[in-house]
């Protein structure tokens, strides 16, 4: 079975104190509408760490309300992660490489039309178009010969539906933000939702042309 899900790397949330975060059970969180409030806090802490950290001008560590304000006002929001492709039958996973962020998830839409987007490095996943089949290698893009092991094989016609499922997960995650903000007695939930939607391009219908 092939599963495509949207993930965020969570290492940057370690030590964050402006709101509660989940104790890490691994290096990544798969985004969905099933996350706990603490897990949502972890994702938001990662975004803060990458985009709106405390500055030298801050006399004290900003509180949750200030970080929410900075996310709303930020020119750019990013998060380490992206789309993870898993073949549960053969036990193969292709994780997004470094510097390919969640904000780039729509680059996968080009693959069904013959595109081969850059998917990051360390590891260096890559895509090979083989007729009507897409081969997705977990690593080895810079090698002169394919690395050992097997790629994940996906019929090109099936990829858009798999990406749609990942987008649905992202939409469900976005649906958790209002209750998360309310539980922390913060404010400006709708503005924060709009900012996340805009920067991570979550709800727009994908252009398949």
C-alpha cells in the first residue's frame, strides 16, 4: 500500500516554553486532524523557531500572544518537512531531504506530468520517470549509478489522488488551529489560520493543467 502524508520535523521544538509541546516520540509528526493540542503546539513551535524566533532586542522571551502576532505578520513562514512517501508492503519510505520544506509540498503535483522536482539533500531523494510509472528513490541523487535497494513505484495516474489525500490531512490540521488558540486563551485565531494557509498553500485547489 502506498501512503503519502505531510510531515514536519520536530527537533526545533525542543526547549520551547511559550506554550505546551508534546514530548518527542520521534523526529517527525504526521499532520492530520487527529493531533493532540500539545502536538499542534509542537508544529507551531517549529514554525516559530524557523521563522520568528526571539531576537536580541527582546528583554524577555516573548509569550505565546507575541509569537502568534509575529507569525501573522511574518513575510515568510516555512517548516522543515514536506511529503513523505511510504510503501508499507515493501517497507520503504522516502522522506523529504534537508531544505525541502513543507511549504514546497505542491512541487509534487508536477511529477504526475513528467516533472522531477528537487526534493532536498541529506538524504537526497530523487524521482525517475519510467514510462507510465514513477520511481521514487530514497537517496542517491548525486550518485552516478542508482543506490542499492528498491525505489517506490507508483503509477503516474494514481499520484494525484495520493497527493489529494495529503492535502486533506493538511486541511484537517489547519482545522485544529482555532481550538488550539482558544485553549491557550490567545487571540487572532482566524488571522493565524489565514497566514498558515497562505504561506503553506493548503486549501487552494491544485492546478492540474
